[in-house]
């Protein structure tokens, strides 16, 4: 029950610029398949990065306070950041290919 609430009540992902921000709907449950995908692709640095933020979920898991405790988790924000970086990298690759730039050789 508590573990489920960590995912269901995760803080929203927000992108800020100065005093303004844009709230982005992102489901924290997506971090689990992302972790499995990263493991399958053997992207160990990204797995470590995502797992580094999982201890932020321990207080709401260990301390029961029903509805009186905020959920300070950050793992889902790191999952969003990884997905955003992948999307930006893919977009840059498409733009470079459209411009006819030479693609680097795969090692």
C-alpha cells in the first residue's frame, strides 16, 4: 500500500524559468519499465543515475502518516530527465541528418 502511494502521489514534474514554470504530466510508474529497458540495453551509467534517486522514497515508505506527509521522491524526475535527453538527442540526430551532416562512426 505504501509503495503504491509513492508512485501514485509523486510530485509533479515542473520545468521552470525564473518565477514561471510549466507542469508536465508524467506518470511515476514509467520509471519501472524505463529501469528494465536501461538494464536490457546495458546502459549501466543511466541505471546507476536512476537508482541513485530511489532512497528519496524511503521516508514515505518507512514512516506512515496517512495523508499528513508529503512525498519527496525524485526518482521519477530523473526518469523524465533521461527520457527528455533521449528525445532531444534523437531530434538533433534527425536535424543533422536532414542537413546532410556527416554522422559519426559507431565504435
